[in-house]
C-alpha cells in the first residue's frame, strides 16, 4: 500500500494502490498547439483558463501545467500560469518542465504540495531536481531512463527506476513521494511496447511498490482510431498496477476506460462513481411529466 | 483476411512471368504492402533483364516509396505500414547499393542524423531515418546524446548533403544552435543543408537557430530534404516533376 498525496492549499488528492485511478489532465501544454503557444508567449492565458475548467468538468483529478515554448521565458510563464490556474481552481497541479529553473519558479509560487514532472535517472538531473523537491516538500515523477538512453528492456528500466527511488532517499524524499513513469513507447513503431510497459508497471507495483503515471496516448502514436488503443491500454495498465496517467479527460475513452477499470478492480464500491457519472438524466416528456405529477400529488 | 487464409487460398504469383510493366506495378504493390522478400525478388528479376541499377532505384523503388509517402501524408497508411514498406525498400537497396557504387551513380542524397547532447530520445529520429532511407537517401545515424564533436566528425567522415538534428526536450533543443554556430566558426556551415526536428520545436525556432528547415514530421522531413538537395544540385525542377 503506497499513497502519494498531492494537493493545493484547499484540497488533497491521493494516488494509491487501492484508490480510484487518478487522471492528470494533459491539456495545458503548448507542445504541438501552435495557437496556445503563441498566446501563452504573449501573456494571454485565456485558453489556459478554459482548458483548466473544461478538464476539471470532464473529470480530471489534477492538472499538468507545461509552458515549454521555444524561445520564451519558460520559468516566468510557468509561474504565471500556475498562479492563474490556482486562482480559479483548488485542483492540485503537476508542474511540468525539463528546465530546472522553470520547475523552481513554479514551485516557488505554488500553493500546496505539487507533483513535479519530472526527474530522470541522469545524475546531473537528480542533483538539481531532488533538492528542489525536498525543499518544497513536493512529490516527483521519475522517468525511467538515464544517460544511456531509453532501454527497450523493461528490466533495465526497472533498475533505473529503482536507482532513482534510492537516490531520492539520499535527498530525504520518501518512496511514496516518487511516482514512476515507465515511459510508454508507440506500439506502432516498437511492436513490443505494450508488453514492455505492462511488465514494467507490474514490477514497479509489486517489487518497488511505487505509484506510477505515464503519458498514455504515446502508445497509439501513428495509428488510426487512437482512442481504441488508448482505452485498451489504460484498462490493461490499471490491471497491471498503474495508479495515475497524464491524459486528456475530454476524450471519452480515457474516462470510460479508467472509471470502468476502477469498477472492475473493486475500487468503486457499489459502482457508485460509475453510476453517478453515467446515469441518464431524466428525459423531457414522459419522465419529466411523471416528476411533475408526483410533486402535485405530494402537495395535494 | 488472416495470413493463414492468404496462404491457403491465394494463388502463388510467379513474378518472372510478368512483363516489365506488370512487374513494376506488382513491385509498387509489394512495397506498399511491405513485402520484403518479394520486392527483392522483383529487383533481382529486373536486374537480370538488364535494367540498370539506377533505373530500378528511381523508376521502381523511389517511385513506389513516393506512393507510400503520399498515402501516409493523407492519412491512408499508418506508421507500422510505412515502416514495413521502408524495411522492404531497405532490403532491395541492399541489392542495389553495391551496383550503384560500381557505376558511380549519384545517390538522391546523404544525411547524417543524430539526437543532440543531453537528449536520449530516438523514436522520432529513427522514424525520420527509416523514411529517408525509404526515399532513397543514404542515412548515417549517429545515435543519441551527441556533442558537437560527434556531428563534426561525422560530417568530415561522411561528407553528407544534409545534417539532421533531433531533440525532444526544451532543455536540449538550444544545443542545435551550438552545433550550427560551431559549424559557422569552422566555416563549414554552408557546405551542408541543416534540418531540425522534434516535438517541442517550431518553424520560428528552426529559423532562430539558423537551420535551413524545420521538419514537423517524418514525411515532411523527406519532402524538405528532397527539395533542398535538388535545389542545391541545381535541379529544383526535378524535385517537383
């Protein structure tokens, strides 16, 4: 049983083995979004605000915030975006950058316990990111690659993850505050990518006993009907032990697959969350009419 | 239809009974379907019939790959299918390459490609490599995490037309400028076409670091590479013909 707690000033959520699966909304990210990148660079965060609200409404439990725009002042923009998002919602955030100065700027303005995304097994990275994570008492996403690259062998990636967890301990960061990203590769380019990821997730869960997250939609890169593969992967990954994913909650298959998997894994008592989410609203006409008649009877 | 059914019910086609035109058409189909062995067999037959290696390359393999590339761009074919086609092309190229070298035929182009220092991501780069190879380019892949010295050494050694750099991180992509600036200092920048690509990049960034082109995806990388090499060789017309 491992629980990773992340939170804002007013709200905490838990990523954990026996907990409902956590969706970290991926939309606030300018990579591959030309308009958003241009707007963010100019200090126009209206789309960021809309993306935040829409993802929360769609069922995101946390939001990833990334400001990776080429030739822009990423630390400043990331800090501004975090402040903006925290001013409109108490949903916890995942501070996402490969630039240490940006992570630092983000952590300095963040209210609560953030999830830092990310650190790799590269020693230089560990030495820069881990003290920041410790200083701000945050949790951190650990990506299972190191200087030598991304191994196709899940057992090699397991060893990298294990070393990151050990190094985290050297900096005084508990294993429950390290969420490992097994690195999901496109199955269209590497045919064994699905099996590799599932095997690694299982080992991370049962042997290293850590929580896990991933960019789930990577799995379907280059394929038609990506939603189908994404949904299947999410369900299978949850069965293998994955406890969160950075994904798009506006995509129906993400919500269907994760809530459905929660039901099947026994993490949705009486299927209450599933029913609440998908109960058909009473239709106008017969159902609505019945409601009116009943209330009339009650009044009479 | 599953492979088993195909094996049972589809009549074996004897490529050697086809006329040249029929055979070329069949090879287009075989490449499109990623049939590695069949494409090599077709290549062997054309060579036996006296086709010059460069004619097989241009009229069959490159032309066939252009069909694959167009359908990939239009969303009809998908990554695994393109990789199979590129793999089939690679098999046929292995047959042709020694013959092309013998006759001193100029290849469509040569590219040295690698991921920049500090970055270990290579799936995108590998896709570009395979698509380039499929389009008839000679590709020298120098792998991941390349300091500027590696690029310079590879340029010196292989004398390519193109240098391709890839990065997946906002932290590593500025290194492209380091490489290009070093090439400028050494006075060799203009000896090469420099192409850059990777998820966090954009057009503006490509221009800012001084690259000749930003490649949004692997198919576009091939298109840009072809047209810039052709332009360089003073036959821009051929690229669009």
